[in-house]
């Protein structure tokens, strides 16, 4: 099916923060190609703050893919509101990871009822799309490129692949206030630690605490733990394991996404599992130690957007996978605390201590 001129476009991106950030070059190109079109974005709650910041998106709606009658009724009402808007094009900008996920998107599009449906035909699961972009489960290129392929199939031609994460002065002021309260000066070496994310992608908290303890013995620095309110238990456990022997601050659940970006920008180094903050650190060019487990490395390798990354990854026979939980965690347990310590110290020496090793014990 050949693309035509579309005036009312819905983009569905039900992935996380990283997925939305990597789709922004495609969204921008879509708007540039259909400059007179109205673009609506459907996202999950945790991505809504960023979605509303995008100048090339006219309106954002939230979809809550969770269980419970109240949530289902709320989602149905949202879909019925979107149906009334009579979109002439709806684009699904996520991989169809299974037959079940393909069925869900097919039902969702059936309710919204756009004139034309476009999206990724992952392993032939997207037969219901009118405009199909073929891809494999594992993927053979960076995730951003699949989104670009999608809008290219719709006529877009010019693409700026430079990712941006905009931080307001108020966000920086909030972080400055928090750091000042915790007696952290501008000259202090600050290391951010993000132990959360999808459970199957979390490096064990014992490994985080072990690495933090060793780093603190090697260099004079302070640590700050980040994450959502639901991940605060991880931060508390790390602090318990450290027995208050380390200069560490917990701000889990206290920051908006943009405030988190301002904090990551201030960090001399950021340690993160494969999750949204990892992508934010890469975009901001903050020296990053990315602990990568069962995710799809070819799709989400942060080294595609930053040279200031040390990626820790161990190939295993069971990875990549889409599991949300895992009993073995083989791929992550294979990464040792010593590797993380070495990576952090190397990045600090390269980017934060230009005068030499004066701050390395």
C-alpha cells in the first residue's frame, strides 16, 4: 500500500522511557513530512512526562496496560475517545514480541479504527498492518533505525539522528538544592547508581553494594541512588549492606524524569542496568557503566549514541529474551563487581580527573 497525505495521525508507543527517547528522531521526521497534520501520541504512564515535552506532538494520551476492572475500563474509555477522533493513520512503533502482543495491538487498533494501520511486521506477526515494516525478533540494527524505517515507509525522507534530552533551569535548581542539602559540592566526584528496572534485568543488589564499597576505597567520591518509588526497597537494601560505611544518598521516588536527567548530567559517572536512565545517561554523554543482561543488545546498545560507555555484558545461551522475571539470572550474575569497579575507575580517570590520579587512592 502506497502512503498518501495524512492529516490526523496516531502514534502508539507502549514501551518505556528509553523506547520513547529512541523514537524521537522518527517522530520529528514524521511531523516534518506531514507538517500540517495533527499528531497524537499514546504512551504508558511512566513515559507521559517526556511525551508531553515533545514539540512535534500535539496531544498525548495515557494507556495503562495492567490488570483490574478499573484499569481495563479506564483504558477502554481512552480507546473509545481515540476512536471518535477518526484517525486516518495509526502507527505502532514497537516490536510485536509474541503472538499475544500482536493480538493485543490488533484489538487495540480495531477499537480505535483508523483508516490506515502501519507498524512493524515482527516475524510475520503484523499481518493486520496495511503498511508493514519487516523485522526479526532479535533485530539486526539499532532500535532507532526501525522507527526511522517505519516513517520512511510513510514518506518521510530527512532524519536527524541526534537525540536530545531537554533539561530546564528549574530541574537543575532542584538538583542543586538536593545536593547542597546533602553537602555535595560542585568539586565532589559524584557517582549515580540505578539498581532498578525490569526484574529480569536487575544486577543483584549484593553486587551493587560490593562494587560501591570497593570504589569508595579507591577514590574519594560520593554516591547517589536513583529509581522510582517502587524501587526504593532496592536502594534501602544496598544501604543496609553497606552498613553506613559509605557516603551514599538515596533519592529514589523523589525526582521527575527531567530532574533525574539533571542529576545524571551532574554525575561524573553513572552505573545503570538496562533501563530508561541508561539511555538518558548515554544521550547526555555522562560517563556510563551499562550493566546489560537479557535484553537485545543489537537493538539497545548505548554505545550507538555515546562514546563514554563501558558496556558489561556476558553472552549466554538463553539470552536475549523477553522474560520479565527469571529464576537463574545467569547472564547478569556472570558480571562481577570487580568488572564494574574497573570500569568506573577507568571512566573517572579518563573524564573527571584531567590533572592526573590525585583523587584516586
